[in-house]
């Protein structure tokens, strides 16, 4: 399966403050300490790789395939607070490995080590000028994304490279983060699962950088230096080095939540201050939309994480991770040009209830 279809207009993306309004798109996570949890989807699909890889990674959570989270272990990107995930009737995750296709591949774009500050300045200006919809009392943040991935699957000691096909993920979260719902093929049943949860002491976890609520984001500093300093301090000791972890954390906030225009602009300006951030001349998101990318190479894994923007409007489209240096995964099966994970933002909106979409229909 190739994530770069000939028709790049395979989907539209909009963000809206009410079901009837369509507003300019802006860039927008939920994770744990250590960004190799940067997407639950990514972790689930690389479970065999993570188990045997020699590189330092966050410990594998054996409950991930049951869609249960242990406190301080991992979190659903943009959806789960740290704690135990409660399954509702009819919400049992689909069984089995969803990987039914070939590995995703792409052409590795050329990186420019000098272009990032100027491009991020332009992107931040565009983000700051976006309209800022506000929720009405009782509304939920609705985020709809499309994702696909590649991982190593091992059966009877035989490892092969397989792809998880493009699929839609829908999440609903109350602004305070205490209520929510998730529907995702292979992770939940058709009816979805509740995102309400508690820690081992029965307490509702407080939002933080690794699992932010909409209200939490509103309280973050919008001065880029103060924001980056907070990110470095709160992620110290996580991931594969402070700079890679900071870039990862910002990317997660952009892709899996819905920051205000002011915070979004600050996140881009903070990213411009991280060493090793580059531009990439061409990238394609999960649904085939082409653009320019801001990226950083994880020198430990050889994977490059790319934030993809429309090259004309500078709208944030999504994120992907590409193997660009060396071979990764079990037996080195993940070759350069393999798309390890790709994630496109389709809709972000405020809706009136769980399982209601911006069109006003129940999901």
C-alpha cells in the first residue's frame, strides 16, 4: 500500500466551533512519559519490535491490546487520561492483528538544515491568524483522524513486515478531560469505549503535558521560551534525548488535541528553537495530501518524524514517521523509505454530545 495516491484530494479537512460552521484549519495528543508512546496506534502495531529492540524505549505495556492503560505507563494519543480505561458493554476491542496489507512506502524527501526557522515563522503567523472557536457549556471536543502504519509481525518465530490499512479514529472529550468516548477499528468494538478512567487509587488523573485536556492547554504559556522551558523540564529523562523528546511532545500536542491559535503559534516558535529541526522538501499525509514538512531525525532509531503542512495555506495536515537512516525493526526489516506511522487530521470541532459528529448525526 502506498500512502501517496495519485489523487491527493482523497479527503477534506475542516475545523469548526459548531456543527454548522466550517472554520480555517489549524494545527492540534495524549501520551505518557516517554514519547515512544506518541501514539497508541504506533505502539500497538510495533509491539513485536519494541519487545526485542535494543534501543532504549519506554517499557511495553502488556495491556495495550486490551485497550487498558496502567497509571503512568502509557496513554491514548489525544484521548486517554493516564489511568485504567473502563470498557462499556459492547465496547470490547476487536480481536486480532489488523495488519492485512503490505508495508507503506514513500520517497524519502531531502532535508534542509537551514530552512526551518523561516518556515516555522511563516507557519506560526498563519496559525496565529486562525479563528478561535469556543465551546458552549456542555459541548465536547471532537477529533476525527485517519491513520495507517507499518510494523514487524512475528508468528512462529517468522517475522514479516505488514501494514495496517488506513482507518478512521473518532474521539470525543469534555473540555476538562473527565468525560469522553473513542471509536477506532481494531482498538474498540463498533460502539466504542468510554474514556473515563481512574488511577490505582481510584482518583481521576490530572491533565498534564502527556495527557492534556482542552482546559489544560488554555493555561499553557504562549511565550515560546517559557513554553519550551516547561516542555524540557516536564519531559526530562523521557524518550531518546531532551531535544527529540521536546519535538515529539510538541508534535503530539499539535496532532492529538486542539490548541488555541495563540498556543499553536507558540508551539511552532518553540519548535524553531530545538536543535536538529529541519525542513523536508516534500511529504504526503495519510490521505494523500501533499505538502512541505518540518521534521527531526531520531538518531537512535533512524526514524524521522515529519509535520506536514499545505505548501500554500500552511494549514497543518498531519504527521508521519519515516525510516530514513539504516534498517529498523526485528531483523532490520524496516528499510529506509518505510512509513512507520502516518496520521491525518480530518476534523476538529465542538459538538453537543458524545458520539455526535459536526454534521449533527450520531456516529
